[in-house]
């Protein structure tokens, strides 16, 4: 029992940091999903001009970049880029 308690205490801060990184990753995923959903809504409504505003500088930089993205959300970002080109 003591060994388990010591192990949990030792892993505590590392688990905290990993949890924060996971939360940041989920936030980026949700931001990309919101971007894609907004673009789809605009396309279905027949809008010809759509402005995307975000507080995520990384998301905007990736959307403006022509480089291939290999992140976890690359398919969503590729969809967003393709929707922009379809307008």
C-alpha cells in the first residue's frame, strides 16, 4: 500500500502536466471543428464571402499556410482549406 501511495505522489505533477497538454489539444480540436462547422453553415446558406475570426493564432496561421499539416487535426484543417477554396 505504501508503494502505491508513493507512486501516485510521484506521478501527480507529471500527470497534471500531461492533463494540461491534453486539454490544450482538445481545445485546438474544438476550435478547428468550430471553424469547419461555420464554413459548412456559410456554404449551405449560399454565402460567397466568409471571414473566420479566432483567438487561436496557431489555427489562423495553419489555415493561411500552404504547407502540409501532419497534426492530429490535419483532416479537419484540410477540410477548412478546401471549403475556403470552394467559395
